[in-house]
C-alpha cells in the first residue's frame, strides 16, 4: 500500500471502550471504511461521467457512427 499517514478522529470514550472490549482493530476498521467510501464516490463520479458521455453520443447521427466504423474496418 506504500507510505502511510496518520488520520485521527475523536470518538466518545464509551465507544472506544466497547471497540476494545470487542477486540475490534480500529485502524483496520477505519482504513476499510475510508477505502469503501472512496471507491463508492469514484464509482458515483464515473456513473455521472458516463451519463454525460451518453448524452453527447446521442447527438451523433447513426449514419456518422456507421461511417466511422466502416472507415476503421477498412484501415485494418
């Protein structure tokens, strides 16, 4: 994973006590939650971008798409 940096967060004492009692690895839990949130937001951004691209592609006439495909096939 490369180099690490420290990220801190304040949690209530009682919650930290409960985490310790349950032998929950706080670092692993936080790292996993952050990774999941980043993955989710990246996916969300890609979906939005795909929607924008879809809108743009709808503006291209089907005949133009056919023409480009034929030209590409002929280049092979």
